[in-house]
């Protein structure tokens, strides 16, 4: 529990009737606050199952727009999908009304220990992996946040011995005040969502760093020592008061870091106060590629900080398989392997994906562009990709950049893209959906996009 002045608040307006908004509204209603749940969509477009939950708790609602009633509350709770620039947030701020994210509110009622994971890429895999490690070791573990189930669904159920493993996005961090994880993990920071941050990488990076702003010397910040931007922010930036642990694939990290994990002689190794422990051989990991070595190194550190034995840790790491929509193997058709990497919504995620295969790749690329700079993957595309199938709103940008580097074909739908990619592939090739873009031009979300890709592939 944090030192929240609950006396300041009698009523809340929750903006957005998606999963996190509904969970926050239910939690606040349970705690005796007056709650208004407001969504800009008409009621018929709101998830029917969520509507049932809202009605069961007798929560006041309004749909089809945000009325002046929203600003009669003491504070607003906003869903991650509501931009800071939106009229409802800006109006609230102009009136002196505080604006909080759902994870902020949930943290007020969480008695357990919070391990929070953020970063541009790898959040879902690392969050899921850490959750498995702690569950396998016998801890009561709740995996939630941006990964699917809202933090508010579980926060009030936790005891002081519970572990909350929480995936956190920059959007959720934009509106925190007291949120203070025991362990804050930052996997990497590369350009993404710049359209939400005034096309400023610095603003985006600052948002990620907020995960550690309330930590003191009793907390831990775990960070990627090989990410120069992140390393500089943690070691040379202001306001990082937590104990520092780092992970690296490029040898031992600096001596001034008290603990961490690195790749040593092909083994993932934990170090602490001058001692080292081999945890697992990298070839025994089920999840492949350098990005997953980073994810596994990051997961080792909180496990060791909680004294989880190496035997249990190695068993969990060796059993863990890829999460859905992240380099997920779908099917082998006549020697052509199909992979669903729909969660790759930025260029850096595609960079990691292209490193994960030795075979020639037919790449399905495109969607709703977020200011992508494809120069980051130009060399890898030249080396590893034999053909690109361009889809979505950004397909002309994809064509314009990659024509002359690799053969490029336009597709009008996911079905068209899969069929064209399958037609270009030969035995031994990889067909990879790794779009580097958001999905909202054609799909509800990246999960919807990934499921459609798998459905079409399985129907071939």
C-alpha cells in the first residue's frame, strides 16, 4: 500500500470501457467511490461481456461521447488507448483534475510485491516467462497488466506474499503518481509510438523511465547494459535511486553494478558481489534468437533476487516456449515454415525477428505506420529476405523504400498476402508475418491480425 491521500477522492470518472477501464471501475466501485464509466463509442460497439460485468456492479455509464459529467469527478482514470493529447484529458488537466492510469489505481490496493516490466520489445515474452518462473517456484503469482488481464482485476486479492508480474506500456506510465514496483525491468528503448510523443524519442524514453521514478534504495532497477540509450539514462540520468542490476550478451557488465546476468561461454550466468553462478546453457532454451537470450537474462535477475534455486530456474527456462503472436511457429507446408510475429509492431522488433532464422525469408510487412524508419533493417533484409509482401496503409511506403533492395509485391488483404507469400516461397524457406506496424488499419489489434494469419495459413 502506498501513502495515498484517499480523503482527496470521493468520485472517479473512468475513460474507456475496454478491459482495463472496466476493471478499474469495478475496483473503485467495490471500494465505495462514486464511479462514472464513460466511453466515446456507442454502446453497441462495446464488448458485450464487459457490458454484463458493468451492469452487474451497477456502475454509472455513458456511451457515445464524454459529457460534462466526466469533469465533476475528483480524478480521471484513463485507458492506455486514450492519447494524452485527447480533448477529454486536456480538458481535465486544464480544470486541475488529476489524471491517473489504471495501473496507478490498482497499485494503491496491491499488498503484494510488484515486478514491473517495460521496454519497446520483449515485454510480453519476459512477463510471461517471469510469471512461469515464480509460479514454478511456488509463489502465488498474478500475471497481468498490458499482457491481457488488467492489474485491477487482481490487485485487491493479493496478500503481502503475492507476486504481481506486470507488463507495463509507456502509455500506462504516462499517468502514474505513486506507482512503485519493488523490481522495475526495462528491456530496451528504441523508437516506437513516436506519434503519441510529438515525434520525440526523448519524450518516449522519458516515459519508459518513469517506471523507476518512485523507487528508493529498497527497490531494484534491472536494465539492458547493451542498450546505450537506456544505460545512459539509468547510470547518468537523474532520479534513479534504486539498486541497479544489469544484463548483457557482450560479457560482464561494469564493476559498479552490484548484480545481474550475462552470457559467458555460451551459458546464461548470474553474478552478484563478486560471485557467479551458471544458470543454463543457451542451447537449452526453447525460445531462440538473441532477443530471447536478452529476455531470459532479464528474467533470471528477479528470480535470483527472490532466491529461487538454480535447479527450479533452469527447469522453467528450459520448458518455456514462445508466446502467441511472437515468432510463433504455425505450420510446415511442404518444407515451408510459417511464423506468426504479429506482435512485432515496430521496426526494432522486426530486426530481432530477422536475426532468428538461417533460411531465406518471405516477409509480410506493413500496416498502420507509426513513423517507421526502415534503414534500421535494410542490411538484414538484403542479407536474409528474398521477397517482401507489402500490406496495409503503409504498403506504398514499404514498396518505395525496399524496391531495388529486394523484390516487393503489394497485397490487398491478409489472405492475399499469405497466398502471395506462399507462392513466392520454396522448400526450406520461411514465411514470416512481422509487420513493423500497428494493426488498426485492418484489424482490431495485433492479436486479431495474428489469429487471421494463422487461420488463413491453416486453411492452405
